[in-house]
C-alpha cells in the first residue's frame, strides 16, 4: 500500500529577470571592434588610469566599497589599519591553516581560499565583525561603566541578550569586539587602538571603544583585533555586513606569504602531534 503525498500546486512568482546585469560600481566602455573587450574602465565615475596616476591603493580601495574618495584623514586611518592587519600572525588559526596547506604541498593557488575561510570564522575572524559593528552602533552613546554594570546585573539574572554580549566563562564579561584570548588581554590590539584613536580620522566608535577598554581592564578584558577593525570600519562608514569581508581582505597578504614560505619545505618543517598527545576515549 502506497501513501499518497500531496504537493502544493506550482505557482509563478511573477518576478521577471532583468535583461542585463547592472552595477553602480564599475563602468566599462567596450572596444569599437569587439564588444567583449573593454577599452576603458571607471570606478564610481573615476577613470581607472587617472586613479592610478593621482591616487593611492588605499584611496581606491575606499572608493570601491564606499562610492566616494576618502579625505586625507580617512585615508590615513584606513592605511594604518591595513598595515596592522596585513598578517594575523602564526598564532592565528587562519595562518596556521595557510602554513599547513603550504607544507602539505597543496597547489599554492589554494592557500588563500582555504586560509581565508578560516579567517572568516566566528573565532578571531571576520565572523565577529558584523556583530561588533552593530554593537558599536547600538551602545556607543551609553557610558561604558553603565553598560558594564547593566551587563553584570543581567548576567546574574541569566538574561543577557545574545545580540549584544554573552558569558564565555564564569565571571567573564564579553562584549562583541572585546574579551580575553588564551587567558589574557590582546596587548597588540590595545596598543593599536590607542595609536589609531590619536589620528585625525578616528571617530566616535573608536574613541568610545577605548573608554570601554579602560573600564574592562579590571575584569581582565580588553580590545580584540576584530573589535579594533570593527570600530575603524564603522567610523569610516562601511556597512556592518561588509565588515567580515573587509577583514578577510586585509589579512589575505599575510596568509599567502606565510603559506608560500613553507610551500618548498619538507613536511617535517611543521611539528607533528606526538603519540602521547593522542587520547582514545573508551
């Protein structure tokens, strides 16, 4: 005996597809001889070759995502952040992934996509950026000491809102973009935020974040690199949904460099977990 399955009738959504792809970012003039070849290109209305002559890579990077050229102060702030994030460092899981890919003799072309996927994760990666940027938007007008007090009270009542913060460990307060890693504060993140906050391009998110960092110090918490990046992106006007992608882009050179460094070395160039560190649970 077979059971009859009832299906909803197929209905048209009446959503016609557009005839041509449209973009406000990039405009190309086709060659007079071959429409599939571009004769010129403009980024948000600016001729590409003219940008090459008159602008820096940082300026054009900003233009590509924001639709307008940055001021000198904005360009300097973004450039300083780009330098700081150029290599997440061998302690970062994404760099370790790149090094493993390199020494494992994977095609070098695969180093970046594999390691970038790790850099986009929710731990020390781009996955933290959108949440952190929205955290700044929501709370940067609140006095940091009041915010911490309210969160501690909510923690005791076990009513912390997941959208703004959570408890990592008993007694540990964590705000998006702030916290502790491996039992301590990220010293370089704190120093980076302090330096960037002194620049003319620093805005409300970065300045407020530094005040929150001071208040969190007694709780063993502080800036995370993801939080510093989120604050700068917010001050520069980037949208929260773009934050994670930008974080991946800025860390990409380091991933490739670290992976390529090991690409021509034997597999013994990386440590192998010893037998005594393998545990079989019965």
